[in-house]
């Protein structure tokens, strides 16, 4: 069964729409929603992930498609047919582009298209029962095949993002440390110059002072 549906903008990971009753029958639903948001964040980094992919997580599978600037994602039971999951996403994509296509780029707040939930709920009901004549026909439809769609593990996918975070943190740390070292180097150079020229300055100062006193006395 379809358990969770979320739509986000790929360029920055901004969530655009979600099934409002998603996750009510799923234990630890917030945990899986956090994984979805992490996936969106990874995609926003431009990691060149396939435009269609399945990601296994516990007893469920995330299926997503990317079209243009938008990622359409659903979480289903592992036993739910992959073909139906992707056709469900295709239906969402077609309607979302038709209704909201011109506003996707300008959306500035999370869940700007939350009213799209009405279509999500209506479409999800059509795909819930795999035994209906409609869904059996879709499963037998040879025009839409999913055999080439890659399946990966969520730890593998999110691990890429974690490594990128580590690299970013290391880079920031090195930049900070290089600034500290540069400041210390400037201080050492300043102290070396003071030690080198201070005696000369003192001698010149004494000579100037004696010359001034002499001119005053004479």
C-alpha cells in the first residue's frame, strides 16, 4: 500500500506538497519523513542521482521520480508492485505540472501547494488495492516498464550526503585554522621586526634627545 507521498523542489529541497494523512498507520512515521527530507537535501546538492529510483528503508521502499525542478516521492510496503508505485507518481506529476507548473520556481514557503493534497488522496485511493481490474490492467501494461529503475539502500544513499557534510566541515575547519595560522604568522613577523629594529630606534632616539638638549643649552 501507498503509505507516504511528498513533493519537493529539487533545486533547494523545499517541500511543496504532502498527503495530509500520510503516516498515520505507519509506526515511526516521523523517522521516515526525516529520511525523505534527507533524500531531498541530497538531491538539492546536485549529486546526479537517477531521475527514477527506488530506495529501500526497513519494511518500506521509497520510490521517486524527478521531472524538471520537482521530485515526486512515495513510500510503499516492499510487497507493493513497483510498477504501480511509479504509475501513481506519474499521475501526480502530470496533474501537479498542469495545475502548478508556472508557480513552482517562485514558491517561497514550505508546502505552498498543500491544496494539492485533495488530488493526492483521490489518486492514492485508486492505487491502494492492487487487485482491482484497473490496477491489474496497469500491471499488465507493457508500455510502462520499471525493470531498469535502480534500487538502492537508504544508508547507501544518505551516506553520500553524510560524507559530503564531513568534507564540508573539514574544509571549513581547515579554512578557519589557516586564518589562525596566518594571524599567528603576522604576529611573529611583527615581533621579529620589533626585536630587530627596536635597539636601533632606541639609539637614534637617545642621539636625537642629546642633540636637542645640546641645542637648547647652547
